[in-house]
C-alpha cells in the first residue's frame, strides 16, 4: 500500500503545485513552446542548417557548371581561330573527310 500512496502523493503534489503556481506553469509552458518553435519551426535552427547545406551544394554545382562553361568557351575560341583544330574535331566527332579521301575501317578480332 505504501507504493500506491507514494504515487498518489506525487500526482497530488504536482496537481497542488500547478493549482497554486498557475502563472509560473504558464510561463514555463510558454518558454517551452518558444524554444520548440526556435529549434523545430519553419524558420528554426534545424531548417536554417538544412538550407545552408543546400546552399553550399548548389554553390558547388554552380562552380562546376561555370568551369564547364569556361572550358567550352575556350573550345569555341580554338575552333574559331584554328582551321586545323576545326578539321580535327570534324574528323573525330562527325567522321567527316576531305574530298577524295578514303576511309578504311580496321576490325580487330578479339577472340584470338
């Protein structure tokens, strides 16, 4: 019976504390809610950290794309300024030939 009386005593003590300290309990609940909103809310700390991580990732992607754009611009400039480079690309990428040239296809037997 002692255990049951202690449980009732704890709940009774808590109820009595709340009854006589309503303002304190409301202030505590208010601050708990405020802290919860600060950490977990839409504009909370966790959301801010997540958005900062996304921002870093997007900045990395932008840098990679800018580097790629720069390389392609260099390639364009090289093609505009050099006939030999233009011819080389035309042959490699598009299989183009000069008039009168013959193309021989070499087949390698990989079974030997």
